[in-house]
C-alpha cells in the first residue's frame, strides 16, 4: 500500500472512519435506488449490469439489462450466442467492445472455471474486459469481499473528501484513490459501501451541478468545509473528438429493398450492418474544416468510386438530405446521404452485402449512426 502522506493526504483516525462508514451506510439504507440488479446477488447479473453501466446512464441501461438476461439467461447462453444476436442485444448502447469482451469472458468461465463464475478478486480480474473497478464491484456485491470499486464517481467523492491535488483522469493516479478506499471500505458491508458511493457520485456529488448541501457526508468533506468544492476534483478537459466526413449510399432496388453492408473491419462498429459508407478524401475534409462547411458535395469521382467498389450503377437522385451527425468519444461523424435506384439485384460477391426490406431491419444489428441515417431518410421522404 502506498503512503498517502507522500501525496499530501492525512488519513482520518479510526473513530472518524467508523463514523463515516455509519453515516454513509445509514443514508444508503434510507435513500438507495431500487434497481433490478440490486435484487440479486448472482455474480452474472451483477457483472452484466456493471459492464452496461460503464459510459451509460442507469435509466438507459435498465431495459437493456432486462432484455439481455431474457435473451442470455446464463453464462453458457452468453458464451454460445451468435454474433448478430449478441450485437442486436447491445444495439444502441455503444462501446461495443464491451459485449464482445463479455462473450470472451463467458467462454473463459466455461473453459477454466467449470462453468461457474469465479469467486476471488484475482480470478475475477483474469476475465477478459474486467478491470479493477468491475472486479471490485462484483467481488464486494456478489461475494461480500472487502474490495474497493474505484471509478470516476468514487474518485470524485474522494477528491472532495480529502482535497486530493491529483488529476483523476490520469490512470497513474488511480492508486491514490484505491489506497484511500482500502482504508475506508466497510469490511462488514463492502458491497453496500461501494454502491452507496456510486449513488452519491452519480447524483448529489455529480460532476455537473453537484448539491453539496444535500450530501450526507458533507461534514467529513474537506472541500465542503474549506469552501473549495469548485476546485475538486482536478481533471484536465477531454480532447475534442476528431471530425470525419462520410457519405452514405442509400440504394434501393426494384423490389423495395435497400443495400446494406456488414462492417467486417476490427474496431469501431465491427459486425454491424449499415448503408455503404465511404469517407471523403483528407483534402476535402481539411477544406470543409477551414471553411466551416458542414456539408460536402458529392463529386463525380466519388460516384465513380462507389460504382467501381460495389459494381453497381444506380440512377442517382439529385435530392438532398439533412446532414446526419453522430459523436463518439473520439470521433465526430458528419454523414451526407446520397440516394440512388437500381433494377438489378445481383451483388458484389467479395463483399458482405444484403438487400433488406424495412420489415427485416429488426433481424440485423444496426448501430446508432445507421438508425439516425434511416430516420433522416424517412423524414425527408415522409415515409
């Protein structure tokens, strides 16, 4: 364990720690949120909820959580799930590597742990996609082990409690907050202790518009007592997402079906179906950025590029559509829709392409950008 004094943090005495635990847990017993995953101690259920809650709000997660367990009620079901059903279950949640890692971890459990969820922090941490926070949450909630679950919410609360002068966004600084939590965590009720801090950090002690006067632990908080709440936590602002300009080709055939392509590349949106997408050339992107132009024009060379790539020669429409925008954590997509029609329904044999009618859309996984494209297209055509 690190020496907290080396980081300018004076830890409380045992009496204060005991008082803090009681104050926090008494508040939690009165005010805790009624969430579906809190009605179970099943580590599989808790794992699913914790992975879903990463980068996603509770109100968004609840229906996904219920559907996921309905579709994959056991670790074995998750391990054996077809990719398209797996992605469909996660459709709209984003950060899709999460669910792929979950499936790999489920396969690990089947192979290495006799189909049973591991019960120690070390073994839980060995699973694909499970870091220290998630391992701590599962270990403490499902197995009552005194393991801290240190995420951004908890670090924010700790930073205010002890006026921690270290950036919570720097991974190397996590060890400071981990050391604080190892001393504070209640050994009798570690899961409730961690969940109490989660609730506190997402509401009263939130990053935006905190309500320090309503905090049950305000009289333990150095930042509250010293009037420095506006200073903590210390965190450098995130870099702005990099802009990307793309064109989506909405190609309809004589049978009323639309052309879709499966993204077979590793990384962002891998495995999802969408209208064919081509990125505009770097020079055009730079011109758009320099001139602050939101919509790029479809050049003849780009039409030819599509036709050559897909071996399709549509009759191009001159109709314009609203620009579709979608922001990822690191990229900001701006998508121009181009419409075309074709009689022939034969497809390029070397690409994963399908003709899909709208009634079939629910069968295939579509990420949020595709849903936005379809909505913009329907709105423009009053369909």
